[in-house]
């Protein structure tokens, strides 16, 4: 439904971005997207950082917080790495998605094509090692900022998907939840041959499934309505920039940290507060923090251990150290 106002005998659509709360939230989201994390604290020599994090794992009770760097080996790009997609393509804010029908339609046209690439992704070495370390009792649980579902696919059991999961779609109008595969089947019926006809480079797919798409393809795309209320307000059940993490997820993740002995951050620059706050809370509770990331992290100055490394390779070394120590 379009909100309107009368002006000199005519009717003009209301711009929701004129509302201070919407405009303010959108501006804050843009600042979060644009935040660059720079080197402020020297990482330790790899052997030193590895030994410190290994000791954390040997003590057990480690809560692991993961970011996009865990999934890059599965072919899913990150936002802020050296080849980060945000430098080429700014992700949509929640305010744009909710209040701009054209932006919402553009997202679905592009995501309909890009999601196929994400849906084919398989867990990589890092996902499998973390699931194994949980099974062996070293890892107490995983809180992930990723929305690709790969931790669950690898077998991690005690898992909080902080930012949601792309395998579900929610209607912002009535709250109905639909599986993404079911929605994809409906979209395929409404757009026969569309996905096959659109040429795209898999390397351009963003972490949320969005891709670059020419305007004429966006115009040709046909969106389907909510199965319950008929609205076009369908949204991936993930947390967008400018949107809050659902309270239930936040509480579960906070409880996991409260019962953990330490925090290990893997593959995240911690640029957004929803992840960074776990480091702040851990330090406040006197729990050691280890960070493994290929680039600088917002939490480096607060971490006991800082290891610049590929996450999969680092976890391989840690797994080997745990196995040798158990002999």
C-alpha cells in the first residue's frame, strides 16, 4: 500500500526517508557498511599466536564466533577482505528494502540468479574441523555471522545463526515464513528460462546472493507474492544493515558466551557491532580472546592472541596440535 499526501489538489507519494527515524537508521547503516578496519595493533608471530590459541582450546569451553572468512574457501566472497565485494557493490539497507519497492524488486531479480551459486556451496575444511572440534569437546558452540548455512551442513550442533539464514524467506506484511527452495520453484514458474538466460560471473556473487544485473533484466523479472497475504513484501530471513538482530538469537548467543571459558574469532573483521560486542563482553567478563583473520580486526587491541592466517590452514594446525597433545 502506498502512503500519499495531498498537495494543491494533487496526490503525491510520501517519501519514507523523510521520516527522521527511517532516515537516521538508513544513515547509520550506511556508516556501518562503509566502516574500514585498519591495522592498529601488531599481530603476534604465527607460532606464538598459534600456541596461545591452542592452549585456549586445550582448556576447552571455547565459544567460536565466525565471519565471512570462514566461507571464502567454499566460493562465497566476503565483504571486507582484500577483494571484498562491498568496494564494488554496496549491500542494500533494511530501510531501502522495506520502503523502496523498486529496490526490493531489483534485489529479487538479482538474487534469483545469484542464490543458485550460494545454494551449491559446500562446507570447506574450516567448517568440518570446527564441527569435529565441537564433537570432541574442545568447542562449546559456534555463533556465526554468516547466512550460508554451511556450519549446520558440516554438522555443528550448538549453533546460533546470528544474522539468520538464506534458506528461509519471511513476509514483512504478515510474518509468514517460506522455504527458499519453495520460493525459488515459484519464481522459476513465473520466469521460465530467466536464470539460464542471464549471463553472470560467479565471482561477482555477493555473500547475500545478490549479483550485478543489467536494468533490462531487472525490468523483465516477475516477482511472486506472499502465499498467505498476497503482499510483495517478501524478504530473505537475514539481518540487513540497519536491522536489529532478533532478541531470541541475541539472548541465546549471549548465554553461550556466559558459559564459555574463552572466545575465538575466526574470519571476521568485527566491523559491525553485532559481532564486535562479543569481544567487548568477553573482555569485560575476564575471558581470553583469540582472533584468526587474514586482515586487521576491530577487536585486535582487546585480544590476547592475534594470528594473521587463512582460517582453514590455521584450524588445520590447531587440530594437529590437539591431536598430538592427546597422544
